[in-house]
C-alpha cells in the first residue's frame, strides 16, 4: 500500500484512543489510514518528525479571524499557530465567503454571525420577528449560528433571552459574551447569562474574562463561575491562557480612553485614566500596542509601542496585562466529581489578535503538571471539535480527518500544520491552500450556488445540543 503522506517517528498523542507513543502516521485521501509502524518505502511522501509531538490539529473554539484594519492576517496567524479548525466569534459570514479561497490557508472555519452589530439596543427590546429574520438570514448564508456581543454592545435581558431562544429554535448555535443593559461583562453578567438561557443550550464565551476581580477577588469569582458551570449541563464554554486582553487605545476629546475596557484596565493596573496612564503603562511594559508587521499582527512593547501610539494619534489596538494567570490555570484544569472538565475547551480569543497561545501556555501547563499531554489534546482539539459535532476531528481513529499539528516540544510551537492531509504550513512557511466553511444544512444551497468550499456539520450530534455529558458518553 502506498500512503499519500507518512509522518515517521513522532510522539503521537490521541486522547480518544488512549495513545501516547512514538508511532508513524499514514494518510490516504485526506484521512488517517494507519497509526503504527510504516516502512520508509510505503509513502509517496515521507516526513521525518522525530523528537516532535504529533497532536490532532488544534480546534480553537473562540477566535476573531477578521479584525478591522488588519487585513487578512488572522487566517495566516491561526494556521501558523497549529490551528486546523476555528470558530469565528463575530463574522460577518459574507466576508468569509469572499476570503476563504484566496486567503483561507487551508483553515476550516465555522462562523457565528454577530447580531445587531454596531446598533445600540440597550434601551428597548427588539421585536421577535426582527430577531427571526436576522437568525434565518445568517443560517441561510452559511453561518452556524449567532454571537451576542453583550459586554461590548449590550442588549436588554429580554432581547438577549429571545435571541438565545430563537437561535436554538431555528437549529443554530448561540454564543454569548456575557453582559446586558442590566449587568456588565463580569461574574454577575455571567450568572445572568445562565439564568437567561433558562435550560436551553448556550455557549458562554471565555469564562476567565468574567473573573478579573471587578466584583470581588478574582479567585472568588472563578469559584462562583466554576460552581455555576458544574450545575449547568446546558452551558458549554471555553477559557483562554493569554495574560493580556485586546482593546483600543483611542482617546476622546476630553483625553479619556474611548473604550470603557481600556479605562478599567488602567484603573486595575493603578494608572491614571488618560494619556499619562497609557504612556506609563506602555513604558512599564504593562501594556502593548498591536499592529500589522509584514503580513501578521504583532505586539509592540515599551518605548516603540508608545511612539506608535503617539504617531497614530492614539488610534491603535492595544493589549493590557490584566488577565489572572491563576484564574486561567484554574479554568483550564478544574474537574467535577466525575472527573470531567468543567470548562469544555482551551481557546484563545485570538486569530488576528496576537494571542494564539494554546501551544505555548497549554504545554506550559503540561510541564507544570496541571494537565497531562492527553488532557491537553482533549481540551485543545477533541472536546472543542465535539462542541459542534465534528466526530471525525480531534483524534486519530482510522478514517478520521487528517488534521494534524506537529509540535516542536522545546519551543512549544507548531512546526507543521496539516489540514485534510495537506501540508498547509511547514517551519513557518504557508502553502496557500484554500480554506473551507463549516456550515449547517441550512447554509448548504447558498454556499453551493456561490462556489464557496464548505462542509456540512450536524449539530444534532454535538455536545452543544446534547449537553456537556454527551462528550464523555461518546468518549467512553
Ligand atoms: Zn472574542
């Protein structure tokens, strides 16, 4: 038998099949054909990956591929970080339809269309018919569901509740950055989000964002969040590991940061809220500016970052070191009485935001002993894949999709990203394959008509639809 591609001599980790062993991987037609010993002469192409880890490709369940003013950087940054499938938490789906062939880099993307983007809805309730229309349009164009921006652009609790209800009724996936006109993006907002779901399936975004110490001590908030999740089988979620957030550095006419998140960051770090504070935070390396350098976005620290902020008249993207690493570790590692992870997946909230740190910090948690290697692969690939019912991703069973990340364990970086059996990135170089949209059956005819590459997923077989325990029922 001739394999299309053979990876020889890597440490293969597969949490579903309980594998953690030096083995070869044989791929035919974009699928896993064999994990075992394979002769050197059996592959049309043979790559020697000794001393590297072979993990199922990363499935990042919360990213922003498209970010205003940063071009097409997100696709590149994700694939170079070892991500093979990503859930985009904003859309718009129309932009992906145009970009997925020329810029997709082989990536599989499931898109959640942001609802009522840029429209302030905090003062009144949106009629149900209008919500139905937005949800149906999004699904028919190929999105798998809806994202409620909440904390950034609050809706009333009633409208939020209706969006959750209607998206589920229409067969879509609903994700929520907690926060309404009543509660902010904090632990109280998260508690409100669980209440508004009223037992229906709901994905609450980045759990650790609600545990920054806005209401009480961050660890107290983390305990509230994790306890709530243990008692809410209908809620799925992820958490990230990045120590810094993503926000905006722009000042208004009064010299105050336009973004309330930026104001809170300065307060939290003990700096004056205004130009002086931003200057100090940048010069003290408590904040950075992020901007496009070459074809990707990078953080610019210190004086250089401050100069950039000045040169651009404050109109730059910024990141502040405000996330608690202790809370991040707790959210990543916490299990319930049955030994099941409380937070379903490791995500980044990255993409075009330069914080695609799943390998860097996730493998640090492994080195630290907070996760085993198999648990890391479970949380960064298998479990997030099952959130949307991707039964052929996140493991190396025969016939599974050949989505693989080859990891340099010493650098904790992706050395090679293979998607659908194709090498999409090797040693940092991209091969410019087209990407693919993951859609529900409702989006199929539109994508087909418009010649957009797609694959239909089945949310009926997802952890999202069937509740958190479904993951472990399938895994056993
Ligand atoms: Zn986000």
